[in-house]
C-alpha cells in the first residue's frame, strides 16, 4: 500500500463509525466502477459484449423484452 493511502486510512480511523461506513461505501463503489471500466477497456471483452448485444436483440425481436431506449412504451 502506498504511503498516501496508508495516511488516509489512519485519518479515517478517527472518524465516527457512521462516517467510516459512508466512506467505505463510497470506496467500494469506486472500486467496483474501476473494475467495470477495466473490463470494458480490455479488448478481450469485445466478443463477449457483442454476444450479449446479439442475444438481447434476439429477445427484443421475439417480443420477450422491449428496448426502452427505442420504445419507452
């Protein structure tokens, strides 16, 4: 762990439990977002995403779901 992050954790230790929980929740969100961004940026994810799009379009064509962006109903 880098020194700056260690210092931030030490500062957080002095916050109330409620503020620590809120901070932890925000950090978890940031980490989850970073994970998704890395997944989408990985060129290996292209074929998997293309397959998801193809399957979704098939479901729309069969009337199993509808495209809320094109047809908000």
